[in-house]
C-alpha cells in the first residue's frame, strides 16, 4: 500500500533547493560514477573464468557453506556446481566472511601446490573487481566503515531504483525541507541515512551481501515529516491494489502506519532484496531527530502552519460569502450570526466589518451603526482599495448623521491621509481644517496640509488657504516658517 503526503504545491517561494541538489548528486553518481560498473564487472568475471579460479574456489565455497550454513542461501547451494562463473563470482564476492577466510589462507594454504598460482591470479582478479565504484562504496554486512555508512545512500542498482527513490525524495523533501530549513534538512537527511545503515548492519551483521540506495535516508524524512507536522491535518494520496484516492488525516498517524508496514514487510518478506530493516531504522532515526528539533524550537512554524492558515482563510471566505448572500436578501440576523464569530475569532477583516456596518444600516439601529462605523475606521488602511471602501462607508454614515462623526484626532488624521492617497483632496482638507480647530500642532497635521498645498496650483486661493492653515494651526512646526515665507512672497 502506498501513502504519500501531497498537500503543498511546489512554487518559487517554497522551492526545496537542498532536496533538488540531493537529486542531482544521486543522478550524477548513478549516471557517471557508477556507469562503468557493468563493464568492470564483466572484465573481472571474464578474468575469473580465464584464470580457472572457479575450479579452485567452488569446492572450497561448498565446504565452507556446509560448515557455516546460511538460510538465505539454502535455495542456491544445491545448484552451486551449475552456476555460471559470472553468477558464482558475484555470490563469492558478496560473502565477506568467506573472503576473509580465503584471503587469510585458511582454506587453501601455502602447502597446497596450487597456492602460488591461485594467490597471484586472485590478487589480479581483486584489482579488476575493485574497479567497480559500487564495490568500493556499498554498505557491506561484514564490515563497519564510516565512509560506507554515508556513501551507500548515494548508490543505486538501476534506473528504476533511482527514479523511485528520487520521486519519494522530491515529494517528502518539499515538505520536510520547508519545515526545517536547508541546513537542518541536510543534516537530518544524512544522519537518518547513517541511522538506517547502522540498524541494517546490526540486524544483518555477518550476512552475505550488502546494500545501496537512498531509501534509508528517505525513510528518515518520512519519520521526520510525521513528527514535524504532528497533529496537523494533512492531505495524502493513497493507493491500495486497484483503489486510490485522497484523504485528510492527522500527520502523526502516518508514523505507526509507515513503521508498522516496514516491520510487517520485514517479517513476511524474508530473502527479498528490499532493505525493510533499513527503512524501519530510517523512520525511527528521522522521527527521533525531528523530536530533538521540536524540543529545541528549531522548526519553521510559518511553513508548517501555512496549510491551516489557508484552510481557515478559505473557511472565513466561505462564511463571509454566505453572510453577504443573507445580507443581499436583507436577512440581517442570519448575516450577523455568521459575521460576528468571524470578527471575534479571526484576524480583523475590513470586509467583515463593512458587512457588519451594512447589517446595522439595513436594520435601522443607530447605536449599532455608530459602533460598526467605529470598528471599520479603527482598522489600518494598507492600500488605496481599502481607503476607498472606508470612504464609501464614511460618506454613507454622513447621510444618516451628518454632525455626529466626531473622531479622535489621531484617527481623523489617519482618514485624512487616506483620503489624500485616493485623490479625495477636498474631503482631506475638510478633515484637516476640523483638526486644526480641535488639535493645533497635532504631529503630522502640518505635513498633511503641506501635501495638500502641493496638490493645488501655486499662487491660487486654494494654495494660499492650505498654506495659511499650516501657519495658523501649526505655528511650531518646521513647515510653518516655509509656509509663511511662501505666503509673503506671493501677492
């Protein structure tokens, strides 16, 4: 069964650079560094046959395996004599314990008349065999090598192996790299891959063969993903036999599912070439590393919370749309029932508060109308579109109560600046004059009047009136002397 989290589209803002760099490194190793392994293997196998090494080593290996039985080779041993030389040499070279005994002269000693020639041919064969990049860097179950614990996760058997792993890497890397940041993501990927390798070595120590592939490190991303996203709801794609679809589940629930699936596969697929033990070790390693990241507070909350914020925003947009539909039918009580929770529980929204104002307006509730207007005006006006919306509300309120709009000076100054920004100069000047009479030398008033003066034709009565406003109502402002100078210079 396949389950993949697919809830964050790839875009320029969340592009996973480290993930893509890892994909390129894996592709480079496979296409260039491993590309000559087939030729090197064939040359070594040809030499093995030409030097008659199989005639000497095949009986030795049969006797060795009779003394050291290996359940995984039970199906192979009865057919050992009929194995082609190429297959036999790969079997022998994958058996680290046999090679250790063989190279230590424990199976064919100097007293054997064949020893000298065999030793020379064996050494030449080993030189050819070691030309395989895979042979020098794969993880071996009979050897503990710090270098191989890293290099094995960048090797792949074939193109299908590479493509499958890289597909999972891109899908999970997008989500985990965004949740960790580039540096932490790379560290977790490598450490989880090392953890997967150590678990596999512990489980298979002494077995014939070895392991390559990025799946252990990618399994670490699976464990890290579950812990980082935790109790957040995520959208996953699932595929079970012939059925498939999308579901929303809690991310943490994937941890026991993924780990349980790998352990079940490990117990029921003995003898397979899939490293289920490494996958399980990677999942646990990644989950533990992510727990450490969360304990230290190093995760990227903004990225991790983006889906929930988007869901809440959509829910709020849907509720607002339903409220506006009620409002269009003059069903103000139903509209208010939807709008008030939005305004109370969510981020203050200009559209929501304007809708609440219109509810009070249509219901003919003067007290509620004034409260609704105050809540509209108190919001910041980030752009011209917002300023135009608020001006429409203010103009509408003047139709109901032309003399009742008395605002705190700072709030009135904010509106005057907004009116100026949208080109409503006359309304801005009206607010500025009222401010000058109510709050002389209010910080920012002189600058507003100066901007108003710049909008008028120099020397015009309007220009002079606006400069005079600075001189009379903001005498302690630095602009007052400039305004007085200009007025004195202009007849």
